[in-house]
């Protein structure tokens, strides 16, 4: 659906993007992350056709964004970090104007706007001036304009910024529902949101791709280790050495001890599944297991480990 190949962008002598390549598959929600100055916004602007690349290629649904810009852009709906709203218009006036810009046929224009307003829950404010709307409603109007013309690709840059917790939850549900009919690039500094809704994550750092992996596999790929948390009824000294003897186990640590129960962390080689061995080892020691779960590092931990300056 989206193919980025050897993308390079210079601003004068400064190279902002350094030969990055990745694809976004149809129906996928891709989290696109990077610290400030990493080249993330530049890349999104090139994908959307707002900027031209110094070299490299971007195709949207088979259309080259540079050589066939009109055809490529018809497949893109873009919500930048600051929504492109005309605040002296009503919501209906604005969406009608966007429909005219996108050359939506007059025969379907009115129905499409009505369907989109219903989808993003702004029908009850259609007659209000945009500058009188709350931040949450303005974000929804921004998504509505991106949906005009029924593009196959949505690029959403910081769509939840400034929203309260209830609005964030509503926006998350909306984005997930949109993925049924759209391919989505989702960029945000709220990493918990990215981790919650994205199928795959690309992290860009210093103009280069530092990670590209399905969300659930990212931790193991970056760390090469598996983390398990257990609550057991035993003394730490009685189980520490048997657990450490399991092939693939790298460390066993005591996290807490109370009323005869201990919580431990077991760190193992990410290439080996040691869960059965842990279970049988503790069963042989007559140690009841009250809790046993995987505990991967958070996306914040991974993002920091990739993008922090190395000492």
C-alpha cells in the first residue's frame, strides 16, 4: 500500500533523512516514532506530498508521489499535528469546502459528509463555528477532513495531543475502527497510545530507521531477553539456584517478600521458551505458583534505549 525506498532529504548542508526504507501494508496501523529532530515530521511531509525528497521514492497505492502527485494524493488523508482548520467557518461549511477542494462529485458530497460526521461523532456541532469548539471536537473535525474523499491511506500526526483522558480513549477507539477500511500511519509522543493500537512500530533516529518490528515482538528483538514475573509460596533461597540452573535462564531476582509469598523476576534468553522448565522445576520443589506472567519492557523503555545518547 505504501512503499518508501531509500528516502533522503537535505536542508542545505544538513541531512534530515538518511536513506530510509519501509513499507506499510494494507489495513495496518503503523506507529511511526522518533525524538524531536529525528526526521519524523520531514518523512511524513514527504509521504503526504507536502515536501519533495532530495532522492528516493514514495509510492501510494502504486502511484509515485513525485511523478503522479494528483493520483497519489487522492489516496491520502492527512491530519497534521496542527489541524488545518478555518476557524471562522462552521463545521459543515468547512467540510463542504474540503469536499470541493478534493473534487468529490456533487452527487455524493452531501451524503459523504453526513456519513463522516456520524462516524466521528460531530453531527451535533455541524452548525457551530469551529473556533467555538473544544480541543477534542476540533481534533475530530481534523480527522473528518482527512476522511473526505474516502482515501485508502490516513496519516495521523499527534491526533490525541491536548485531549483529556476520556477524549483519548474515544480517539483510540475511532482510530482502531478506521483501520477496518483504511491503512493508517499513526505518529505520537504518547507511547502508551502507540503500543495500545498499533500493529507495527517503526522508530526513526538521527534520520535513520533504528527499529522496525511488529509491536508484540519489538521488546524481544531489541533486548534479546524474555522477562517473567512469578508469585510463589517459598523462600527465595530454596528456589533461586534450581531456577538459575535451567538452560537459558540468565538471572533470578527477588522483588518482594511478604507473608510467606515472594515475587521474583526471571530473565531468560529471548530465543528460548523456558516457561515449561520453570513450571516443572518449581513443581519438583513442591512450590505453589500463584502467578506467572510475561513482563516485557514498555515501549517507553525501548524508545529510550534506542534514542538516548550512548555514554
